[in-house]
């Protein structure tokens, strides 16, 4: 096996635990084969991911070569690092000063609810905010913002005019379908194209923040967002039940590996406050979110309780930060304060 054959074979290896190849994640540096010795340089950022990738290469190639020398390229400080797709991403949204991506390992944990309330709370502080629903397979931002009856229109320059409510601009594929509950069964290439169009062909105007409600998991849309946009802050939402699961770890690892800056973790539906007695119940135990934040050395941004008001008002399109009780608003306000503390925004 010569150098280029080895390179090709390595590129096709799956990164442990996620459905992405090492080639796709651009984790390979220089590869050189001399006689039965292979020198492989990796462009991983964290030690953990270096060891993960090293292990998978050893498992596959230690029988092929007499010696395998797998090293980690010293990438220097984060500022001058320039490798891989997302350490030096494209910028398809030059009109946005900062981009906040709200993600999760699993679905149904409250990403959309958190995205909507964060976006509106930023607008309440006087910032110009756009909210992009990148969950192209299950778009529900329009329902949560009571814009689901609006349909997109074009301006004189053939740009799409985004929907608007509660002081923010909103774009979602759900605004482009004949009816809001039209099922979307898309190939991922079509979904990715729709997303790019929403970045490039929408009249967003100048934005201080673009908040992106991501689909759950670590698929093509997530990778596209990381490659096509300079994300200022990724916010990972989880719930106590799944806080310790592999899905959360995978999402954190993927963002770390592709060089996206994690602002931190939000634990949603964290505890329950009985509406009648105001007693607090930690149904799923406490401290899970903080523990995982510590494990991956990312900040813990706050916990939001499981609250009937959040669900009911959200599902009516009345976001709690606009129409909820003061104590509910405060949870989201505190999270924004923490995101600011842990991010380096341009304003
Ligand atoms: N803190 C909360 N208290 C009570 N209900 C909540 C809370 N956060 C979210 N919900 C409810 O949980 C459900 C799922 O929330 P949401 O749609 O925001 O999750 P998601 O992660 O975006 O889901 P998906 O992966 O399907 O896009 C919704 O009905 C929402 O109203
Ligand atoms: Mg959602």
C-alpha cells in the first residue's frame, strides 16, 4: 500500500460513534508510507479525539504495516489554526455579526423553544435578530412564533422577505410549503440547498445575531452550518434523562472536532415545580448537565424547569419570554447573560 492508497483508505474510515468519515471531517494531515512504515499525521484538536482516531486507525491498519507512527499535528493556538472545513469556514451570512447555533444530540429536548426564547430575549435587549429554522425536516419555529399563517413573499430584488413577529425576523421551510403541516421528505442534498438559499436569498438586513435552530443530531445539515458559517457560539440543549447518553457526547465531540466554539450546555425540563404547592421536584435527579459540562470542559449555561406554562404558551405561539411570568422569563435571561460571559461577540 503506497501513501495515496493509504490516504484514501483512511479517509473512508468512520469517526468512532458518528456517521461521518475521517475524510469528511478533514482530520488527516500528511500521510507517508516508506517500505513497511506508515507515518500518519492527524489534525484533531482535542487529545480525546486524537486518541479516538488513532485507535480506529490502529484497529484497521496495524496488520498492514510493520510500524504505524500516528502523530498529532501541533495546531498552535486557536487563532492561527487553519485546518479542516470549519476552523476556517465560509461566511454565507456576512450581514450577521454573530451566529448562535442551538443544537442537541437528541430530538424533543426543547431546542426550538430555547432558540425562539433566546432570539426574542436578544431582541428585547435592543439587538437586531434573525431566527433561522434549520430543522428542515421538522420545522416548528413558525408555530412557536405565531407566524405559521404567513407565507413567503419576494421583494423587488428577488430576495425572500422573512416573516416577522415579536421583534425578530424568521425564516423556515414551513413558510414555503402550501400548508404548514405538509410533510417534508427530502433528500439531504435538497435540505442543504434550501438552507443555503435561506442564508443567501433572504432579505435579512443587517443583524447583530442570527440564531439557528438546528435539527437534532450530527448529520449533513449540522456539518453544512459549521462549514458555511462562522459560528460564534454553539449552545447544546439537553434534558436530564439523556444528559449522560452517547448522543450528547457525540454532539459535543463533533463540534469540538470540527472546531466550532461551544458556548455551553442548557439543561431543559430540568426539574418540576408543582403549580399548586410551588414545591420543587428533581424527577430525574440533579446536576447531570453540570457534570457533563465539566467532563467536556464547556460552560454550564443554566437549567430551565419543566413547566406547564412553557409548553402551553409555546404551543400557542406565545413565547414565555414575551408573555410568560417573570420567573420564567428570568431563566432565559440568565442563560443569555451566561452565553455573553462565555462568548466573544462582535457588537
Ligand atoms: N421547559 C419546558 N417545560 C415544559 N415543556 C417544554 C419545555 N421546553 C420545551 N417544552 C415542550 O416540549 C416539546 C418539545 O420542545 P421543542 O419542540 O422545543 O424541542 P426540540 O428539541 O426542538 O424538538 P425537535 O427535535 O422535535 O425539533 C414542546 O411541546 C415544548 O412545548
Ligand atoms: Mg425543534
